[in-house]
């Protein structure tokens, strides 16, 4: 009886998700297979045959993968450092790591425009110290989008890793070193596999966030299209809701494929779970 009561507590949340997320997603996906009352897959055939569409998708995937890899490289050491601090210092450092999330993506994107522009702070500094003779064209390129997205989603990687790393007993490292393992070997054999759940969750959050982000690519990418800006252009500017639904469905499929792939990678790296 008690368990049945607990299940009933899930009902409001499940109904909310069903009405406002699951049903709209099903309707969106279903609409891509029917055009003028008949079943068709021409939308997908047209998308994957068009070199321009494929270029946009490959650019988006490339930016998302680079953002994820760089976030892992930057976020893991920071998260490990924070996890080893005393609770008071840990709280302060976590607040500093989370602070960028409290700032609007629009504000952060405009800040990077000031830094990366042809007359921005970075170019002025590099020219001042004599490294370059003329301004670099960084703005409105995949590089600018990547920098902005890393700044946007790096805190999520750090938070995901800190939650796992702080629960790893430091005595495991000490025991491994006492048995002859080097500090790096002990880290690779013990800490890294145990941190895999946080690493996978953080990677999924960063990848999916980079894949679906709109504001930062729109401001820093300019005419450089990614899937999210391309979807917006077709839906709101060209009023082509059918193609927009096809793009949305492709984004959903990519998300599910990435989640499944990351879970398999986690099992491969940590077979014991």
C-alpha cells in the first residue's frame, strides 16, 4: 500500500511531461512522415542529399564534439581540485564555477564579441605585443562558436564531476600507491573509472547543449549555420514547418544515439559498473 501511494506521487510529473513534452515530440516526428495526407520520407531524403544541409550538420557535430572534449580536459582537473577541498572552500569554489550560469547567454555572447572582434581585446593585445601584424578573423567562425559554447557549458561538466569525485575515498589512492602504483597509475586505474558516471553525464549535457544551442551560435557564428539556427530560419523566416520538423527529428535522433553511445563507452571503460 505504501509503495502504491509513492507511485501516485509520480502522476503529476508524468502527466506534465506527457502533455508538454512527449506528445508534442511524437506529433513533431509523426508529421515528418506525412505530407498532403500520404506517407513519405522525402523530407529526410532531400535533407541527406543536399550538400548544404549536410555541411550544416557536420559543422554542428564538429563543434559539439570539440566542445565536449575541451570541457572534459578543462573540467576534470578543476572538478578534482574542488572535490578535495574542505566543505567551506568547496562551496566557495563551486559558487565561482556555477556563477557563469547566472549570466544570460546573450550577455556572455556579446562579451565574447568584444573580445574576439577584429578590433577586439584579443586582436589588440596580440598586435600590441607583436605576435600578429593584422587582426585575426575569429568572429563568425566555428572557432568563435566553440569558444562561446565551452564558456556556456563548462560549468555543467564541472558540477557533474564534482558530485562523483567527492564521493571517491582518498584512501583508495593511498592504498594503491602503498602497493607500488605511481600516482598517475592509481589515478588512471581507480579515480578515472569511478568518475565515469559523472564524466558521461557531463559529456552528454555539454554535447546535447552545444548541439541544440541557438543564442550563442547565432551571435558568434553570424552566417555560419548550425542545426539550431537553421531550424529557426526555416520555421520563423521561411515558414517551412515541414523541413523544420525534419531538422528537429534529426536532432532528437542524434541525441538518443549519443546517449546510447556514451553509455556503451562507459560500460567498456568500467565493465564492473
